C-alpha cells in the first residue's frame, strides 16, 4: 500500500514537472495567441451554458463561437441583433469579453501580478515591452498600469458624456446602461451596439457622433503614443522639453491624414445619397463619422448596402489600414502603411535609405513592414476567395454586387472592423467559419507574424551562404 502511494506521488510530481517544462517552453507569441484562444473558448462555453442570456432561443454552437470571437477580437460582426436577442445580462456578458479582448488578457495578468508585488516573468516583459527600442524613455512596466488607467478614465468620461446626452430621451437608468456599453465598445473599437440600427438613429445628434468618434480615435492611436502624450504634457508643465518618438509622430500624422483624407471624398460621394435627407449642416459631421469608424470601430450611421460603390470601396481601403500598433484596433496598422509609402517615395527619389523628419528607419523594420503587408494581403485574398465560392447567391441583394459585398466582409473581419453590407446574418456555415478565422487572425496574427519576423537566428560558425544572383523587378 505504501509502495503504491509512493508511485502515485512520483507520477504526480513527474506530471507536474512536465507541465511546468511545457509552460516554460511557451514563447511570448504563443502565450499571446493562447490567451485569446482560451478567452474565446471560455466565452463560447459560457454563452451556451449560462442561463438568462437570451430573450428567446439560445444561439447554436457555431453562432455562439462567432459572437464571442467577434467580441474578444473587438470586431463587431454579428449574426443576430445584440439589442433584441440578448437580455441585459447577456449584453453585459458580451461586454466583459469586449473589454478583456480590447485590453488583452496579458495586460490584465501583468497588472494583477504587479499589484501583488511579484516580478514580471520574462515572457510578460517581452509582451509588454515590445516598443522599448522605439521609445526608450518610456517605462514599460508603468505603461502596463497606465494602459488600464487610460482605458477606464477615457471610457468613464465617454460614458458620462453619452449619459448626459441620452438621459432626456431614454431616462437615467436606460441611458446609463446604453452609455456605458457604447463607451466601452467604442473605445475598444468593437462596434457592438445595444441599438438595433447602431448610430443611424443619432444622425441628427452631432455631439453623440462626435463623442463616439473621439472614443474610437482614442482607442486606435495606441497606448504607447498615449503614454508619450501624457509624459509630454507632464514635462511641459515642469518647463521641460519632451520629444515624441518617431513612432508616435508617424502614428498621429497618419491617423490624421487618413481621417481627413477619407472625410472629404465620403462627404462628396454620399452628399445626395445616404446623407441626402439630412440638413446640409449635419452632413459634414456624419461624413466625418464615416471616415473615423473604419479605424476598426464598426459603428454605422448609414446603411452600407445602400451606399454607392465608391463609398464602399474607399471604406475597404480605410478598413485595411486600421489603427495604430499597441491599440485596441486591428488592421494593417498606420505605421506599417506609412513605412510602405515612405519606402516607395525613397525609391522614386533614388535613395537606398528610408528616412523621415531627420531620422533613418532601419532596413529590418522596412522589411518587416513589407512582410506584414504581404501576409495581410494573402490572408484576406484567400478568405475572399472562399467567401465568393461559399456565399454564391446569398446576401440581401442576391448576386447583385456579390463580389464587393464579399470583399467588404472579408476586409471588415480580418481588420476587426465590424462593418457589413447586411451580409453577415445570411452567411453559410462555411462562410461563418471563414469569418471567425479571419477575425482571429486579424486580432492576434499580425503581432505573431511581426514577432516571428523580428527573430533573427544567429549564424553558426562556418555556415555558408549561396552565391548571389539578381532578378529583374518591375
């Protein structure tokens, strides 16, 4: 009997050691992807088993997986109406996963660990200090705490503003819930709404659109840039000079150019179309919202199924860029797009080195940007190809504009935007599975790809290389 007990203890200890060894072997990208996969799994299980989430019949397993993936990946694509299909408890359940997905489960783990006074693990330091080289003056342990502080402060201010605006029409209790939900959803760039028509009913409320747009832009500029702006403000109060990093300047400039660059043509394209019934003085604000929401937010103030083709195609282009690195937004990222444009401009001028504002950008960074862009294009193209086959004849418009609708859906899913030309509810099981995969890859794939491209294996002594041979390009 004693020998049996000893054998059992030995096997238990051996299993514990093996699990610990496996845990230590996990790399930072694997831990990052695994945290989102675990969060989606738990959310799907909860959405299927917890009571009191639905006003009617519960979702199927596939639809539950779709909904939670959309929430955790802060996308906003839905197969059912969030406003009517879920109870308040069900909406709150989804909101929790939006918040967790927006900030990242790793951020919460790191924050709790730091609060308990424990040292961060090397993997957590790797995940939270990815910008050490681009902003060496930023304390990235403090940044992890500030991320949560910035998030709850901005979301709180946004909720307060929306509550004040909506109180007269909805009553203070209803207005409070809708304000909190939309503030969190907007800052996390999720796009979920407790109103059936999203923001269409607020086309005449300029302040509502402005607050939501401000929350979207704030959540999309990146926490590193946000931290630098905070430090700059502190330094200015003390009479000191604080220089923003090249990363933050590119992120802010590109974001501003994209918003203004999309605002003017969208206003012209929809002036007499979906915005035609609005007074002239309300159209500019609604057009500005149209330009901001493709930053990967997903709130709608028009019916994109009735928008002109030029508007939808321009929206696809804006969705493809998305927000900035280290933010709640998805997409190719503003800095990646900026580096690609700078690379082309440098080559046109016959320069080998890509530079901006008196700073040269490392060639390794340029090559990473090219690699990420090619990877994004490849994944979206494959997803679009599958959708054009699986969704033939589906959608509210039948075969009319079918390809554009599929392209809109694929770009919206991968770039975690959430906009749709009313195509999502009619997706087939294959289409839903494709969108789920695109949403997941769009949320966690790019950081993983970027981390993989960053790792350069040391060249062993004596290793040879093949002879160079050039190839004609262009």
